[in-house]
C-alpha cells in the first residue's frame, strides 16, 4: 500500500509539476523515472533512498548519461 502511494506521488510530480520545469535531468532515465523503477525493484524505503542519491548527483558538474537501476 505504501509502495503504491509513493509511486503515485512520483507520477503526480511527473504529470503536474515536471512539465512546467525546464528539461534539465542529466541522466537517462530521468531522475523521477529512475525513482519509480527503484521503488518497483527495491520497495518504498530503498527506492526513495536511491532516488534521492540520484537527484543529488544531477547537477552541472556531473556528466550524466545512461544510469539504470541496478
């Protein structure tokens, strides 16, 4: 149940907030999609943790690139 709520929150962000922001994610898949995949694979707690780690690496000094959930 919590996993589903967490995923719905990320989907809400993707559909309502993200379209109004500039496309600035340096990674593929995007940080929000990465978080969804991490929640699916590892559950809510670890998925959110991995998503936060990924977002913290998404800045101009990181080259980005392809970075799938492992």
